[in-house]
């Protein structure tokens, strides 16, 4: 599928947008998969979800520490 997007990206804005979205992902992404199964609306910057984002950041930092991964950029 990705190769077909690349082929179309040169002359199709929608295909180009998809390719760029795939290549340049945001650091944090949060989606409502029930209402947005295609993950088009990133909720990570919505203040309503700050508590959930912080919960998830803490959980991944804890998991990384348990795995011996001391890289921290969150």
C-alpha cells in the first residue's frame, strides 16, 4: 500500500499528505479507535486528555526502567 502512496504522492495531494503523515509522526499520539479507527484525529494535544497522557508517559517510563532502558526523553 505504501508504495502505491509513493507513486501517487507526486501529483496527488491526498496521497502526499498520507506519505508525509507516515514519515513524520508526532512524538505523542492518542486516538479514539472506536470513533476514529483510521487514526485521523490525534487527541494528544487536547487538554482534556492531559491526565491520560501523563499516565501513559509514567507507565512507559516505568516499563523502560524495568527493562534496563535508561534512555529518557519523555
